[in-house]
C-alpha cells in the first residue's frame, strides 16, 4: 500500500494500529531509516477533507523528488478518517490523549523525517506548495513559520475577530515578551528540524501548543525564520475545533506564565513607582492641584495600597523567575544569575524583619502623638498619615516573610533532585531528631 523507494524505504506507509501514541510518550527518533521530510497532519474527524490534503502532500513529495512520508496523527476519529488516510497511502498513528497539542506530540514522536512540516487537515493550507519551507530548513533553520498575513488570506478563511484582533494582538504580545520577529505567531502551517524540536520536550496538549513551540524555540536560541503562506476557507461542513475565547485565553496564559518580567515585574514596578510618587508628595500634607481639587489623606491611603500591591507583584516575579532558573524552565540571563545569587529565604526573612520594625516604630510614634493629645479627635491628618505608613510597612513585612518561606518550599524538590537523593532531606531530618 506504499510507494517503494529505490533504497527500499517507503515514501508512504500503511495504517499502523499496533502502537498507540500518547502525548506523554518520550519524543524520540524512529528506529527505522530516516527520511528527509515528514508531512504531519493532526486529525479528528476530517473525512471530508483528509483525502484532498494527503493527495496534495503526496503530489508535492513526488514533484520535489523528496524522500518523505505523509503522517496522520489521529486523535480518535469516528468518521472513518483512519481508513481514508490508509487508502491514500499515508501512515496513521493513533494518539490516545485528546487535544491538538497531544496529537502533534504523538505525531512528532513517530515521525521518520529529518524535517517535519505540520498543517491542519481541513484543506485550508496548500500542502502542494511547501518549497519555501523545505528550502529554509535545508539552509539550517530550526523552525520555519508560515505567515498568512504576508501570503494572503482569502475571504471567509479567517473570522474577522481572529484576523483583526486575536492573531495580531497575541502575535504582538509574543514579539514584545520574547523578542521574536514573527508576524503570525499562530499559523498552523510550519516546518521544523525534528531533532531540535524534540529536544525542547514540549508539554502542552491543547491549542496553546502552537505558542509553546515558538516560545520554547526562541528561549532555546533556535534559528526561527518565516515564509509567506496562503490561507483559504476550510472544506469542512462542520464548525472548527478552535474555540475563540477559550483557546485565545490559553494562548495568552501560556505567554504570561513563561514571562515573569511582564506578568509580575513590570506591573509591580509601575504600581510601586506610582504609589511612591503620590506617597512622597502627600506624606507631609495635602497637595492642591487646582483651585477646587486637592489630594489629601484618601489619596495617600490609595498610594500606600499601590505600593503594597506593587511590592507583592515584584516579590512574586522574583520568586517565579528564581524557580524558573533553578528548574531550567527558563534559560539563564545576567539578571537571573544576579537574582539567584541574591535571593534566599534568610535574606527575605531578614528584610521582612527590618520592614516590620520600621512599621512598628512609625505606628508607635503615631500612638504617642495621639496620647499627647489625650486620645481626642484628630483634626490634623498628620497622625493618620503616620498610622497608614506604619501599617503599610507591617503588611509588606508579612508579605515578604511568608514569601521567603514559599521560596524555601519551592527549593526543596530541586535540591533533592540535584543531590540525587529523593528521600535524602527527610532521612537527614529524621536522623537529626534522633
């Protein structure tokens, strides 16, 4: 059922139902003779368009003279897609775990090609025009992204919400967060060096897999390039698997989780800086802005709340970046190296103690001033200002103190793994108690 190549390998295989791939299966190279190219399509009930896509992919391999295969990562189709793929000469790998990313992970694990070009099996991408992808891959690119905005989007091929809001905004966020020069972050047609992507150990199983591949490639320093590609309306009569708001949120969530700088540091620094500015202007008394507008105690209280929130976000950012460094989730940088050397449970706890002492002194001074007035009405806002300032320092000290021990908890499994003693810490503690 496959096309026999001169060296005995097959350009396409037949239905392989003996092995069920799972997204958690270790990604590895196939043991058989490696082909140059695998054209990979995730599939879930794509009977209407699958044969057309396989035909275009097969025609491309024949026309370009590339030793390759068409691989269908089937995610549990119930419409006969598996049989259609086998009849078309494609190799089929069942993937038990549900999800777009899960199907692709299973397909990447089973692919025999040195390069992989993946695309949806809904006939929206042109599998007969993959020359630009192959050329860039042969030239040494690790990941080649398609750009639908450069290549052309036919009328009706992409919902207006996706075309003018979702894709541009998420692509901008990706470029801003990770400095990736990619104009179409979520194009489903992309090619990559199989071994380079396997080494990334990608994990996500949903639609956010598209973002993870690009982000993790950039963080690993892989060579990312882009080529124009076209998009036409898909050939299915049913709605697409993509869910606009749910999947858009999952993409955005992934981008934020992998960038503590924009998730925590920058918002925290902005809040803290703005709060400190207003607090400095108002700590000694009200500030008249215009004739009928002045800022007084209420604004000072709001400024202190901004400082508290900002410092908490900065603390979260420091802890998350430190954890990402020691676990290898994010690559090292000059800033993260400094953070690793500087931050510790002891130092955070000590700074919390200093902050607490300062807050108690301010609060105690305010009580003494109030006692001097016989604990009567406070017509002057100076004492309430001192009270708010002292209480703010006390709250910040509690935040820092408990964050210090959160950091210590996060370090425990990492230290055990580095020591190579899964139960070492607990055994040492038990010995010490005896």
